[in-house]
C-alpha cells in the first residue's frame, strides 16, 4: 500500500493579487499584516524565508508541494486534480492550525467525497481549547467529517493495510 504525501503551505504572490482584501484586512486587525516585513522576510509571501518549510518537515524528493492562497488546500490549487489522477479516496490530515487550515481542508475534502482521518497528535493550534473543539466537531453526528486518530493508530492501520496486500 503506497502512501502519497502532499505538503501544503499558505502564502501569497509578492504583489498580493491572490489575497482577498477581506483577508488582508483581517490580518491587519490581528496585528500580522500579510506582506509586512519581518525577521524572516515578508509575512506569508511565497519565496520568502518564513514561507518555506522548517528543516524537520522539509519535503523529500518526489513529494508534492501545494502552495495555497487560502486556508483550504483545495481552494484555487490543483490538489483535487492531483488526488483524482491517482485514484485517492481517503485522506489523512495533519498540520496547523487545527481550527483553521486543517479544518477548512477537511471540510472541503468531505464535500468532495473523500473519507478523512484527522491525526490528533499531528495537528496543533496556539489555542488548546480550539484544537480540541475542532477535533470534537469531526466526529459529531456519527463522524460527519470523518474520524480522529492518533499517530500510532494511523501507523497501525497502514501496517494492517500493507499486510493485507
């Protein structure tokens, strides 16, 4: 059983032409204006140092990177095409922040018919209560947005799948 790993990162074109004005306004209200200079380059601008992956999570050769201008990895990207062309029907989601990007991608995936697993200990938020609330929302109403597992459970499930082949 092969596993396709897809990395995503949120960021915008240097001229901000792909950043909706409402998102830009919200970033300013939050005190982190998109495009503003910082110690690692312009905030959330593609090609800047702070837009790249940290060393520990740098994609390996052959892994796919999706640059997304919004919170969902499906919105204005080719993620749907990448998955459909490989016959992928189930997604395992990890990342930050649980309540924004992970949740937005999860909901878009479910709307597109994917079965989804959100990995509890491979997602994070600056706000523990929002992380937990986002995870609780996944499994309400019989798993309306899929299931939540921890890393060990996902690895065990992958091993069982591999042995069944």
